[in-house]
C-alpha cells in the first residue's frame, strides 16, 4: 500500500512538471509568433523609409526584436530537449 501511494505521488508530481513545461512552451510559442509578425512589419516599414535617422532607429528596433526572437527560439529548443530527456 505504501508503495502504491508513493508511486501515485511521484506520478502526479511528474505529470505536474510536464504540464508546467507544456504551458511554458506554449507561452513561448505565442511570444515568438508575435515577435515574428513585429519583425516582418518592421522589415516592411524599413524598406519604405528614406529618412536616414528614422531608418537607423527602425534598424535598431529590428535588431532588438531579432535578438529577442533568437533567445526565445533557443529557450524553446532547450525546453524540447529537456522534455525528451525526461521521458
């Protein structure tokens, strides 16, 4: 009886941990999608700009968004590899 209870608690703990990972992964995916649309929007705006100061400003924004997206992709990749190793 004690073994069954211990196994049930362990199973509940592991499923909660997996559920947390899935929720985190889903939220990262949503943010990545928003960053991708923002990046694409900035690229389109950048193509139509002739003013050098505004062009430079938009270029900086684009670099920041791109860096944030890369960090997010890396975090997502780490979550996926952690999920694979926990199975």
